[in-house]
């Protein structure tokens, strides 16, 4: 396979606080084969292509650790009522847009993405690598139970609700049923499992404060995951829901905005991950379904405190946006990363979205659909690379305007955008 050399680039390797000196980075096939000091006299060798970096920054492709590829841009009502094939076509369009923002990998946290992932992997359409959770696994009345009141009670002879049929949610009560739906998602190719451990904002029926699933039910999901070498992530905001999940063996806490000191210490002690989102009540707030405004306002009161506690305690923090229901918000994916400078230095924020999130992805173990080193510019790493017009360590805001500032986007050694 031909080589591509990025000549004269300043490298952000995905960690640390400084750019490397001017370098030449060669990609051979799908991986980075060498990183050498820039040699102005060197000619592109052996018929390989070269990209003139002109001193611009080469960094790893971005990773969003909390994404919903199936529901990024459609409204909640469309998500519930539209033809599922329409939903997936829109998701495909959004997947391409995600990649063109420089996000070469997403960790999906629930929704029907197995077909989308397969199509992207086969080159049917451009999009990011998707680590799929499959259906959101929820108890009756839980954060993933989007049935309407007139769907209740469940009629045993009529089978599944629409959200279950399309693979958006799996409603299961009792340890045995949880075990079954978890195994179904693993059978379909889930790289990890998503269970709902506490109240949510966008779901109409569950108050924010409630704890969902029993410890026994959660442990059932954890056993199913661990038997397949992978892990469970849970949606949880409150101390009670997080603590119960940790006792059950959950490895990744999603959100956690209403934490307290004791709970953060427990996350740290368990060595679990905490995937936080920079949710604020500002112009970047996600659209909230009617009736959920109060829950949203309550949740975002915890954001500053959550990041403070995350910084003060030695917790493995990941970054993810959880963009839902808005193409306008999805377009701000890079801005939501730049926003992290409220709590982190630009270099720290960029490390979160590259090498740190990549470390979290390794939790999938043998169920990792993309083995190899992601989130780093180093020899042997998968060549997911961005050429940035400027220095994102000095101005992370460059990533908020990817159309203008990402000059080259490469995924797995293939150039998907070249305006070098
Ligand atoms: Zn989510």
C-alpha cells in the first residue's frame, strides 16, 4: 500500500502539554510507520504521496466518548414516530458530518447503530468508527422507556413496543430478563452494554431523583458483559444510583452531574471511568422535550461541582458530548470540546478527547471492534489524523470551526478531506 508523508508538521501526540518540533510523519497503509525530525531536503520517496504541512499541527482524530449516532439530529418526536429507515438515513448523513468535524471515533451510548457501523466499516458511506452499545437497556418506567402512557399496560400477546422493535431500547425487568436482553445486544455485536441506572432528563416518565434497576439486575448485566470480556456503562446522575452501579461492578459512569464527595471517592476507588459532559444552561443546551425543562435545570446546577470534584479527586474522567435531537448542536461538537477550557487547559482537554478517551475504549477488551492504538500520533498507531491550520494548544477554538481549520482529515490511512 502507498505511503503518505505529512511533511513539516508540529505534532500534538495526544498527550503532554507541548507540540513536538517540526516533524515528518509517514503513514504506511492504515498505521503510522515513522515520525522523524523534519528534513527540508528530503524528497517524497518511493512513489509515496506527501502533504506539505507548512508548520501546521498534526494531531490525532478526535474521540467523542458519549454519542448517539442514531439520534444526533432528529427531534424526540421523530425519533419515536418516524419510519425507522428514515431515521437511519439521517443518521448516515450525520455520521459523515461527524467525521468531517474531525471526530474519527465515537463511543455510542444507545440506539440502533449496528447497521450504520457496518456500512461505515465497509466504506458504503464516510463516518467515524462506532463503538456500539446497541439498544439502551432499561427497566419499565426507566430512562430508556419512551413508551406512551397509552402503550400501558404491556399486552403480553402483542409483543414488543416500537422502540424495542427498532433496537432503540430494550425494556427488561428482573435479573433473568436483563441477562437475556444483554446477551441479545452482545450477539448483535455490542462492544459494551448501556444500562439505565437512574432518572433522566429527556424521558417523560421518570423523575430525576429515582434509582433504576436493583443491584441484582445491574449485576446481571455486568455478568453478561464480563462473560464476553467487556463492560457495562450506566446512565446515572445521583449519588445513590452511581453507588449502586459501582457495587454491581459497572465500569463506566455516564453523566454523574449530581455527585457528592463520597460518591466521587467511590468512583476513584473502584477504578471506574466517569464520562462527564459540559452541560450548562446556555446557548449550547440540548433541546429538552416539553415537560422536562425542570429536570434539565436541576441537572445542570451540578455541572460546575461535578468538574470541580472530578479535578480534586483522582478519577479517570472521559469527555463526551451526548449530543441529541439537534443538528445545530451536533455542528457544535468541536465547540463543546473547546468549552472544556472552563475546567481544563487546552492540552488537557485535547488529551481527554484523544488518548484518554482511547484508553477508555480499551475496556471493551476482546469485543473492541477496532484493535490497535487510537488517539495518539506515534509509530504503530492507527492513522486517524487531523491537520489543523494553527496551534490548537494555543487556541482550542480552532476545533469549533472544523470546515475552516481542519485542512486534512485522515481515517485509517485514508484521506477523507484534503484542503492542504
Ligand atoms: Zn446519552
